[in-house]
């Protein structure tokens, strides 16, 4: 049988575990106003449609992998703009309002 303190500790530990489990699905990056872009994205045009891409994120620092495996470091310019610094002398990407699309300055776009 749980004591009152034991029950409180159990609830607290459960809450922490659930928060940690759901951390990667957040739409914002804690401590910043930048959205969470990490995860798998898909090339949607104009070529290689449907090929997976990837973004990893640590705060405002980003790492991109395109649909053919090309890698670039990157960063947020602001909460709606990213730069892939190693592609095309700094390829700009505009993030959609709902955070599910990046429109790149080279006329390609990724979705998730």
C-alpha cells in the first residue's frame, strides 16, 4: 500500500518519464522561440520527390542531410528562417507557419 509520500513520488516520477518520452515531439525548442525541426523530412520537389531528408537540432544549431546524403551545418536566422551554411554559399530556408514545410531558396522544398 502506498503512503502519501510514496504516491506523490510515484506520480512525480511518472510525470517526468512522460515528459522525457514526449520531448522529441514538441513543436518548439525549450528555452528558445525556435521551432523543433529535428527529425525526418521529405523532399517534395522539384526532383527526388519523396526521398527522406533529416534535420538534427541542438538549440539554434542545425545539421541537415539532404535526399542524396549531402550534409550541411546550419543555424536559425530567426524563428521562421534557417541557413544551411555548407550548401550554395548559405542556402536560405523559410519555415512555414505550422512548421511542416521548408521552402529553400533554390526552389526546392521539404515537408514532414
